[in-house]
């Protein structure tokens, strides 16, 4: 490791004066590979952002890549008026959790009514007004993520929102999470996406969406009884008398401890599967979180601590004592402890390096990120800064080493053609068709960070179809502005140069140039020729990489 | 640089051959399963998921048990309507079309099968049935995909594992290549005219052949191979054989397309389809009604599939599954609530048919799960493992069902030895 650290210090010390200069001379990456300002701008735009829009590589290169990266690390200071305006078109943002809870309850009632009418033939969509509204909102929630990713000037922030949404995965289609997920994205993930990890962790632990998804809301100390059931029991006693005590209402009898959240908290959210905990720790963590629950949907579905359900004994996690009687504070203390645990630093840093550097993250990148985490107690911005300033981020072997995820592909394609997506869910539907529908990964691990999870033959064909459709203007709601790439022309060489330059950042292979030029040779219509060139480039192999 | 796991596994399989080790021999040695007469490459498994928890007691009716009638005064299927199978159990009347398959020993049913996990949540129970790991939520892949990862005897054609639906289901999620196909006719590049489509296909094929690297390269080769294959098959002209009449709707279409792929000999080994509408809390009906309509569709789809395949059914096993069963006693809305064990069907040439499988615990409240549901006497993994081992020749069952030790002694005997 020592040599790596030295190298890291040397490159960082040497780089900034070079890269910050206007029209900087090619800078040396650690491998001795020359990076032009354009190359580094394209790389940064592919990793910290959802790819360049036409002309953006030049703009970033001119302003200085490191300066642009620093600006991205302070999203609050970036004006994002376009997104703010577009957000106002999304009705879903006008509904708070209480509104959505009422809608959910209404939909439940309507479904029961429909069932009572015996009207549940499968394959026949429920077209009651409330069901239609529910579906429209769900589609909007997904499309909103795509729109923000495509249009926002705070690109790194949107990338991090996606990263954390996936790290702290919930499943949109599980029962009450249908109405809890929008609020989870808006008020749990987004406010903390570039803050402190501990704050984000606590926010997710107290979010109704996570409490419901991983069942912690119904985790109670063994033998604990909710006050409502207790009242019912006393009533039954009085009414019927001792000999004929009526059975308890079976519907919501408490079931005891549920370990789901505790296990995933340790395995996925913090320490990692090899993080040094055992089954005993899982149970103790579950005991600490007994009573972390949710109000009923009719009452808004907020987070609520139930002291009657809390396990009041002493607990011990990872060898650390949690004395009885601290109620909810036990959980908060545990979360802070986990957030600053070395295993957590390593596990989360590793995932960040996977996302930003390579599917097989280099040890040096992880070490740099962990060091920054330790120094700043989990300031996410500083961890990211360490990654982006480290030698691995700029190493030639890691350039274009990653294949875009479905979301990254769709958003980068929309940006490449300067599309201005509206609230119709077309682009979100394409993301789903490519294999990773937003907020719909069932298991708590989130979509994997490795390419073999999303690269497959069917999905590749769908990428090609999406590319051709987008370029030809066949995706209503996401109209391409191809004039920003090239004027309509039948001058094949001019088209290829423009597409290579403005969409592929100069990475177009000789083979791709040859194929596109052959395809264009007999296309007489200049607009068609341009659409075909753009479609082939975006559907082709170079554009799949970042 | 990442070496794609897929490429690695492929070459690993080749290395085994070049060392002169016969994987088939390993299979027999490890599992003491009698080898099948046919090469394993031809054998096909079709999984059909009844999402929503089918009422096993009204699908395969215990009409010989008076308790069944006592517990379900409004929704029991009258004995006179039941299509008797063995004097105690019988088919729901709307499944009558399946009786000839039972008589020709190509259909078996198993009762009291289910999960080792007690959850009554559709979400969790479906997840467990597809991941193959009840109680463990973090399992990243599905058991059908793990089968593909671990059994390398079968060639990875692009059509090895296909789910019929818009998205890849959990059961097929994982690192082994698998396809989700909403409609065979729309698979491939889309363009207004066939000539334009063919041209676009060639253009992309050349783009990827010339410049793609790594997994992009192998996957694109698979993709264009698949497109070519389908062009040869021409799904638009398909006519079901032997007068097979598939029901309208998604299930019928999926079964038709599965039959089509089987007959086209494109290397299909695993097919998956699902059908919803089984969550009958209210007005479930008896011989007629809501559940009867669902069962009629299921019966017609399975019968048409068997007819359509003809002799090809000798290589095929269809396995139905559902996340759990429903309460023994009907509820206040003439329906049934979430229960525990349910019934499954196993259909096809290799099936040890004409028999009820498993151990019937009876409906006596003392033998019920938590006093209300049919108890699970067969872990669903024992049935799934048997089908994988005896039908498809799977060797590494403990890798396919981690945390579970499959034991041939517990196999329900669904596949003829």
C-alpha cells in the first residue's frame, strides 16, 4: 500500500496546476497514459454525471475538470431552475404522505368492493378512477427520477440519489410501500444524499418505507401486547366472565421479534456480509429496534416509537453494552456506532468505488475513500472527493471499463440527443424494459453494481431499439433535438464526425465509422440520415460503455 | 479487467471435457439417479407460477373427507361435480380436461406442499419460492438461474432460459443468461418493413462484431444468433397442432409460445410463465364462479399445451406452483384467507403420473398448521430438487438450494425413474 499512497500524493500534487489551466496541456495519468482535457472531461461526465449533453465535454474541459468536479461536490450552490420548473408539472410532488396514505386506503377499499362483486378476472385491469390515479402516480414517481437525472445541473447529486436509493433499497410494490416510497425518496434519501452517512442511516431506519419493507414495524418484544388488544382482553373478561374467556382477535396478535431489518442493516446497509457480526448480534440488534414502528395509514403512516413494544432488557452488540431503559436512544446510538465502524467504512467505500471506478474496485481507491471517511466521520462529499482525486479514478485501465446500467443508458441517451423529457412515463418504461425498473428490485440488496446483472442478449436488443426510436423521434414525451448535434445533411463524413465528437467524445472505432458510413450511403433524406447515424451510434457498442 | 463470469464458466466446462471427464458420469456417481434414455439436452422444464396463492383444496378436492364439506358450507365443490382421481381426491370440474392426462399417467398432483417459512405475506412467500431460500431475503438470484449457473452440461443457447412476460422474474434473476420475452413476434430489432428491419439488424450485428468487447461481445453474439433462429422459426405463422385450442389471454399466449419454441428446437431448457387472480378472499365460488374461471383457463392452457406438443411432451415436465394455500375454513365473505400448504401439479411424459404424491396430513384441526391451515408435509424444495435432478440431471443441488440438504429419500417421486 505504501507505494500507492506515495503515487497518489505525487499525482495529486502534480495535477491541479496542469488541469486547472485553461486549454490545459495533456496531463499524465498514473499509467503514463496521456489524457487530454477533453478525455478527462468526458470521463468525469460519464462517471459523475449521466453522460455529456451536446457540447458539454468542451465546456467542462474549458472550465477545468477538477473545478467542475468541485462544483459538483457542492450541489446546493448549483442553480437548478430547469428542474425546479419541471418538477412543478409532477402532480405527485403536491401530495404529502398523508394525502398518499388516504389515496392508498381508498384504493384498498375500492379493491375490496371489486372483490365483493366477484369482478377480479385476471388479465383484466382495474380501471376504477382510484386505481387509474394510483397507477399514474406510480409511473410519475419513476419518470421523475429519469427527468431529474436527465435535466439536472446537479448531476453528481442525482447519481448519488440513485446510488443510495439502491443501497437502501425498498420495494415500491410491497403493500404500504406503494404510498410510502415517494416520500422515502423525497424526504429520506434526497436530503441526505450528499451529507453525513450517519444522518442518512438514521433517516432510513426511521423511515416508514423501510420499517414496512423489512418488517421492523411489527417487531415487538416477546410477550408485549399492544394497548388496543389489552383493552379488548379486559373487555372480553368483563363481558364473558372467567370461565368463558373469548379468544383474542387473531388478526393482529403481536408475533414477537422480527429480525429482517436487523440482519439487512448489518449485512447490507452497514458492516457488510463479512463485517464481523454473528447471529447473536442480529438478535440483539433486533431487540434494540423493537418498537420502531409506523402509525396506521389512516393516521398518516408516520414513524412512531411504541414503548409498549420495546424490549426493556440489557443488550450487547459487537461486544458493546447497551444498558436497559434508554428506549429509542439505544437504536440511535447503535446506528451512529455502525455508521462509524471500520467495516462499514470499507463496505460502503467499496461499493462507491464500484460505482465510480470499476466493477472490481481497486484496493487503492477503497483505501483512499476509507481514509477520508475516517478523517471526516463519514462526510459523503469528502469520501467522494477522495475517490475523484485518487489515481485509480484516472487510470487508463478504468476508462470506459464500465457498462452503463439501464438507467444510465437511458438517461445518457436522452442527454446525448438533448431531449427534454416531460411527465409521460416513456423513458421510465424503457428503463424497466432494459431490466431494472425503478424502485422495483424485490430483494433488499438493491440492483447489483456489476455488469453481468444487466448485460444480456434481450436487453441489448432493447437498447438498440430504444436508441433507434429515440433518434427517430418515436418516443413521445422525450423528443430529441438533433440540431444540437449536426444539421440534417447527407454529407456522411460530416455526420460521422459530428456524432463521434458530440455523442461519443471521439471514441468511435474505425469499424463503427465504416458501418455507419455504409448504412448512410444510400439514404437520400438528410433528416433520416442524421437520425440513423445517431441511432446507430447510441445503440452501438461504444455508447454502452462509460 | 473483469473476466466475465459467463465466459469463464463456459471455458471451465470445456476444460472438463478436454480432460476426458464425462459430466454425465459425475451426475450418476454423485446422485445415484438412473440415467435417462435421452440425451439431457432435449429435456425441458416449464414452471407455471399461480400468483396470489391458489386454494389447493378446491383445485385438488379432498371430496372423500366430510370435514372438507363441514368447513366450507358455501364454497365446497359438491362430490357429484368432482372428477374423482383416487376415491378421496378429485379434480375441480373445470379441470376435467386434464383427466385423460391423469389416466395416461402423465399427470400427478401433490398436496400439503409448501414453504418451511410460516409467512402469509404474498410478497415474502413468492420471493422465497422463487429464490429457493425460505426465510432468507438477501439471496441475490433465483433457483432456476442458479441451476443454469451450476449445470454446464447444457449449452448456453440464447433461448436456454426464457420467461414469458415483460420482465425477468425473480426465479430467473442472476448471472446466467436468461431472456424475458413479452411476445416472440416482437423479439429483435423493430422497423416498419421487414427489409428495413433486416438491414438494421445486419448493421448492429456488424457494429458489435467489430467493436464490442467483453460481455457486450458475447451477449450481442447471443442476441443476433437468437434473432436469426427466430427468423427461421417465423413465429407469425405458427399453427398449434392436433387441434389444440389455447385459451385467450396472457397464460394461453405464453403456453403457445413455449410450445412453439420447444418445437422449433432452439435449445430451450427452462421456461417460465405466471398467471394471476388466485387471491380469492371474497366470493370464491364452488363448481362455478371466480376460482372456477381461473381453473378453467389453467386447465385449458395445460391441455392445449399437451395436445399441441404431441410426442414432444415425452421430454417435457410442467410444474405448477403457488406461494401458499388458503384457510381450510371458508371466511365470512364466502372466500378463503391466506393459509399455508397448497397443491401443485406435475405434468409431462417423464412424470410418474396417475398418482397423488406427498403425505396427506388430513383436515383434522389437531393436524393443521396453527390450527387453521393445511400443514406442510413436503418442503417445496424437495419437489423442485427432484425435478431438477431426475428430469434435468442436475448434480449440484445444494448449490442450487443453499442452506438446504436435498435428500433423494425425501423426493416425492414425481419423475419416473
